[in-house]
C-alpha cells in the first residue's frame, strides 16, 4: 500500500473515532456477535439512545445551558 493511502487510512480512522461515527459500527458488530437473531437498532435510533443516555447522566456530556 502506498504511503499516501496508509496516511489517508490513519486519518480516516482517527476522524471516525474522534467524531463517534465508529461507535455504531462497533455496536452492530457486538450485537451480531452476541445474538445474530436479535434486531439491531437503526443508526438514527442508536444515535438518539446515545444522546439520551449522555444527557441523562450528569457526569457525561456536561452542558451548562
């Protein structure tokens, strides 16, 4: 693999991890591994549940307003 392609792959990896976009992929992989017959949430439902959980816990995602 060329060095430019490797650099792009690394940058893409870190951007996805930093932005939280990879969290849904990890969730789907985990759900499929543990129970292949279970229904997996859509990305929209997953993000909604993630935001709700973050806002319900005062230690996570602290916002003053």
